[in-house]
């Protein structure tokens, strides 16, 4: 009996040690990781997407694309309304849609020079990564969350916090297509280097060791 108790004691001791090891190496990841979460050692994770085939920038026929399925979150409605107003008196071609099937949506992205993303169910939308995947210049509502690899304003995307900032940046990009092209290429390159499904898996493994 004494021997059995001794064996059980050893068994429970091993279990406690294994739990300590588990809690020592365990790491937590969050898709919408804020500075608050990061301070608590919760690490950012993201969507993974492969780059897509698209038209050469010079062959794209849409100067600006807006394609939101719903308009209740972030600055979506105000951005959409302003874009519709602007297209009435603009020499630039705007493509504005409230609902597209995936095939049509990707076709529009492929032939667009600039596209906009505003907050949806949260600050991180898959639309952001889809726009980048096509090498389209991303004009995005400014996010406060942390990404595994940072998107730099003016290099990988252009960010706005207000409708006035959106209007200013859109006008700037429409008048400077070479800037939009460079930004689109940079964003797509960052995506291929850090945000493909394989790269996200590598990031998880590296951060978990």
C-alpha cells in the first residue's frame, strides 16, 4: 500500500511538472491584438492569403473601387456616399458596388488602381488582404491593432481616420497614379513575404518555440 501511494505521488508530481512546462511555453494569439493585449504577452495573428494574378497597372480601367456588402460599420456609409457624389463630376472612373459575387468582386479588384477598406465586424477585414493580393493600392480606415508585420502608411497603404482625410488621400492618389502603383506593389510584396498561409504558419511556429 505504501509502495502504491509512493508511485501515485510520483505520478502526480510528474503531472504537475508537465503542467508547469506547458504553461511556460504556451503562447496566446489574437487576430485583433491591441497594445493592451500585447503588453499582456498576447501576440498578433492574421489572415493568410496568396497573391493573385491581376492586370498590369497600366491596363487597369478602374481608377477607384468601392465594394462593401454592408454599410453599418466604420466609415463605410460616409465613404460610399461621398464616392457616389464625386463620381458625378469626376473625370476618373469609379466602380461602386454594394453587392458582388466573389468572381465579379475579384475581377473588379484586378482592374482597379485604388480600392478602399473600412472597418467591418472589427478593425481587421479580409478585404484588406484581398486588395493587397491584387497589387491594388489600399486606402484603408486607420486601424489601432498590431499586425505580425506592420503596414506602413505611405509605403504599403494609405490610412485615413476621417472622411476629410479620405477625400484628401483619394484625390492625391487619383492625380498621382505612379504613387498608387508603387504603393500597390509594395503592399503586394509585403503580403507575399509575410502574409501567405505558409508564412503565417511559419510565424506561428517561430513564435511558439
